[in-house]
């Protein structure tokens, strides 16, 4: 028999997973607590026990995404160790989008795009996660420069930021056109641009 603590944890997890799915599908502004309760198969008392309001729920969903990114269990792995893995990282985003027939974008960016002027805490949460992602890419470029795999005149900070902007821009194009072709073209051009800074062999300036 499950203990009360296990049941409570299971209920919270179901709410978080249901909310994450609904936010990704339709944005958090169009998602009501009642919808989350229905999809998660929980009750109002359970919902409001864990989440005092929708803002608190959005925060927890974003923390859920962050935990998956940091643990390497997210649908897209942000640990990049080689140039080929960087290229794969770009394409994995579009492959992920294809599983939804190009009807959705990045789950984190979807929440960010939905935030209004009055959702400052949510905006800060999204900005923090995007910075974590950028730092993971920055770590790759820094390692490459230190070992001679990246041109000395390359700006690692700019490259990491460009990667984040390019992949989310590509996914937005794919979503609004319902077509993977514009997204794939954007990714191909982004990869070609970045690879111009690769030296071709380690130790060659």
C-alpha cells in the first residue's frame, strides 16, 4: 500500500506533467487550473495544496523543465562535446518539433512568448533557463578555443547566444508555417556560419 507521502508526490507530479503538456500545447494564458485538474486526474484540493495560484504553477513547471535539462533527461540534450554533437543539437530541436507535426515550438520559449508585461517573475524564470542553456553551449566553445579547435578571433559569448537565438527562430518559423523546411534551412545556415570558426584540427590557429 502506498504511503500518504507517496500519494501526495504522485498527485503533484501528475499536475506538473499535465500542466507542462497543456502549456506547451496552448500556452499558459489559455490554460485554466480546471483544465490541469481534469487532465491530471486530481482534485481541486490537491491542486491548491501544492500550487497557490497559476503563477506558482508556471514557476514549478519551469523548474521541472530546468531539472530535466540539468539531469540530461530532457527531450533535447544540451551537453555538447564536439562539433558533430553541436550540429546534432540543432537538428534534434527540429526533429522534436516534427513529433508534433510542426504545431509546437520549444516548451520553454512557448511560456516565455506567452508572458505579458505583468508576468515579471515568469519572464525572469524563462530568462534564467535560457541562460543555463547558453552557458552549456558557451562551455563547449570555451573548451574548443582552449584546445585549438576554435579560431582565436571567435567570440565565444556571441556564438553561444547566436545558437540559442537561431534555434528558437528556426522553431518559430517551423511552427507558424507548419513546415519543417524553413526551420531546416535556417538550421543549416546557422551551422554553416558557426563552423567557419572551427579550425579544422586542434592546435591549428
